[in-house]
């Protein structure tokens, strides 16, 4: 998993509450178990017209938001079914941070396991960040995980809280497997002692 330290990029405003995982990545894309290639299906029911052409009215299709790395979204982001394909699709598209006032628990946990930082902020702070995001490529945000701050284009700073263990894992690029592998020396030592003391096992 890639480390998350500091991220600077275009932030897209998604003024929709209760964006569920089916909106993020519709069910027809769930046949794959691969994490790559899902970016094309991200928000597909909003991104594409019935004829398959890009919807020019959808924020991620607008030229000002090309290369978006951050989403500023409405309340209760990631609700619905517990599909891990949702953070996979965001990551494959290039989004590494989602900012909202609240997240569904399972989606929130899945983000950390895939190198995405979900940031909870107050409604007042979200309104400020949404205003920044609406300026498109004329204004970028910087998310500093170590300092737990979001820096706006005009010098404004929004602070956020995050669990210290989750912060440690993101800063060091550790998912559950990576975290286990940090204990590899101890695990190998235990296995060697066990093999010597119980050769029949």
C-alpha cells in the first residue's frame, strides 16, 4: 500500500448527501476481484449518458477537474452495501482523500486498508472547503496527514482528528498484511522454536 503523507491536488465538490457504494461503483462492476480498471466505472451512472458518452454536467467530466485527487462530499458518504470495490474504484481513478462530515463505518474502514484518507470535518469547515473546491483548477488543497491539517488556496487551515493507529498505518503504507509483516522476525523466530520443540507437528 502506498504511503499517505502530504497530498496536494485539485478537489472536486460533490454536493450530494448519502452517496452510497452503489453510486460510487455500480453492481455490474463487481464481477472482478482485481483492484485495477475500476476507475472507469466510478460514479458511472452519473458520469455517463445513456448512450455511453461522458455527461458534461457531471463534475469529474469538467475540464477544471481533470486529475482530481480529492473529493469534498456531502454527509454520510459511502453508505449502503459493504463493497470494497468502492475504495478500489476511487483509488484507481486517482482519488486518495475524501472529505465529508461523516462516513459509513465499513466504507471508512475500507478506505484505510486501501491507502485512502477519509477526513471528517465540521459542517462549517466542509462549507469552506466546498467553496474552495468549486473554484476548480484555480484552487488546490493540500492535505497534511502528519500535521492533521488541510490547507486552502488562500492560506486558510482546517484541522482534523484521526485515530493515531490509523494515522501511523497510512503514514507508513501499512494495511493489515503489511502490519503483520512488520512482525516477521518474531513470527519466524516463533515458528523455528515451535518446529524444534514439536518436530511432529
